[in-house]
């Protein structure tokens, strides 16, 4: 079969590919410890499950409005106001099949052939693929351990050309956990002033913050930033709801929201009605205690994993302020991250994701969204593997 050029341009998500491989190896009886999935190991809070059961019993099993029920969009608008100081009305919001779908819709709606999209590297695997799929050109800005993996305003300014259509900001970041401060975002805002550049602000990990660091929503910086920013968020990571598929985008631009609604009306239609109903419980703050206890647990695991990894001769890691990933520097041992990760899996049964998948060789990503025993055992195996190399 001759496939479309459009689909041939796509690569498979490396994070999903490695997680699937680790799962298959485990199922075939291999002793594999997996740190590859960007997925909390916690169960969804009971109150959310109860709300889903209530939805079923109430017969909330029919199509809803394409963009999501008014009640659900109201809950998103209230959340964005209460927690992020953002003024959106329900008609500024579209509920999507996870934030990945929000990003897909956004890129499809605004990127034209040849448009440049600035993406700080290392980046989450999906962004460049979505840019390519929409005919655009990803333009990468390299960051490093030395800048705590954050793009500076100067780097952004240097990367802008007349073709720049969009810049992607992910804070806290996947794969580095870097969190932009308010003043860093203000500097970025200053660079964007007077341009037509759209900001895609991926705020998926906003609740997973450590050492008392605070989150600033990109659109809250100024009126100018509010107007150019599309806020993207969801419940997968902070509320342990990856399988429910709930994401959303918000923008004050009516034309954009109408275009995305049109696209969604011809593709997925509404996301499932039960998830929408149950999501309101999370958005209203009814499981904030559960969210906070997961965060506390993640912080403990981060401290443990960082301490253990930094003790290994040849490896180093910047302690991240957010999310649940460590982006580990392996350059003293091996610069080819694919080779390192393949051999690590084959020799000691540890699955981590090569930095190359995130646009930066010489690193691997380890997700610490797993229990302490697995972290201790897994990093013990990594130590053994590294010792055999140097
Ligand atoms: N953005 C980032 C930065 C992510 O890591 C993920 C993880 N899958 C997503 C968006 C999408 O999440 P989901 O589709 O589960 O809402
Ligand atoms: N975002 C998660 C990760 O980075 C889930 C996998 C994916 O959607 O790519 O591992």
C-alpha cells in the first residue's frame, strides 16, 4: 500500500516504544525494571472513580457537545482562574482526548507549510513530530545542564526569523523537570512583544513541583502574553489519570477555538462523556489532598534517585524542580545514548529512554514515577553496568 507522505514523515513515539518493549520483555518472563513510562504508578483517586460510576448510573453515556459539556468547560475555566489567575470563559476552552490531542489540534489548526516552530531541546518527543505532520519546520534551541536546561530570552531572540509562527514552552519540562520562573517568562515575553508569534504553553506537570518552587502560567505574565498564548493542560500526570484521556486547551482567540472545534467535529467528536463528568471532581479541587500526597511521594523519590545516581562515578544529574523525570548525563561513559540504553536493557534489565529521542544525545531519561524499591534496585543495576564500562 502506498502510504501518505504526511504519515511517512512521522516517527513512532520513543517513550511509548521503550515502555512497550519493557512491558513485552517482562511478560515473556525477563527480569526488567522499567523507568521508561511517563506515567504515575498511583491509582486514580477513589472520588474520581466514584464520580465515573455515578455518571454511568445516571446514564451520562451519550454524545456531548464536541468541545465538551458546559459543566466540564466551566470547571476548567474555574480551575484556570482559581489556580492560575487566568480569565477564560467556557467558550474559550476545548476538551480533548488528552493533552497530546490538544497539541495535535493546535498544530493542525495554525501551522502552514514552511512555518517555523521553535522548540527548546531537550524536548518532549511529540512536538517535532506534530510540527512535521502539519508541514512546519521544527527549529531547536539547545539547552544544557549548565543552564538547568532552560532556554534564555537571548537564545529565543536569536532563533526568531520572519517565518517563526510559534514557540513551545513546557514548564515543568519533560524530560528535564526544569521550571521557568516568573522573571524568566517575563524576559521571554519581552522578546515576543511586537511579533505575531503564538506560544504553546504545555502545563501538564504544573502540580508536580519540588523544594517549594512555584508555577507561573505563561498566559498570566501580561495581556500581550495572554493574547498570544494557547494554554494546554490535562489530568494525566497530576491526578494519575493517564488512561482516562482528558486534556484541554484554552485561548481567548475565537477564530482559533472555532477552527479547532470544526477539526474535532470531523475527527474524534467529544471525548468520552464519563471521563468528562468525573474530571469535574478533579478540576473542582475535590482531590487536592490526594494530589498533594502523590507530589510528596514524588519528591521523596526524586531525592532518593538523584542522590543514588550522583554517587555513581561517570554519571551526573541536575536535581529537577518539577515533573517526575531525571535527565542523566552519561557523556563520561558513552555519548551514543541509543547504544547505552540498548546495552543497559540487555545486560542488566533496566529500561530508560535514550536522550536522542528528546533531541539530545549523551543523556538518558529516567522516570521516577515508580516505587522506592524499584528505584534502589534499578539504580543499583545501572551502577553495576556503568562500573563495567569505565
Ligand atoms: N505534554 C507533555 C509534556 C507530556 O509529557 C505528555 C505526556 N504524555 C503530554 C503532554 C500528553 O499527555 P496526555 O495526552 O496523557 O494528556
Ligand atoms: N508523555 C509520557 C512520556 O513522555 C507518555 C508517553 C507519550 O505519550 O509519549 O513518557
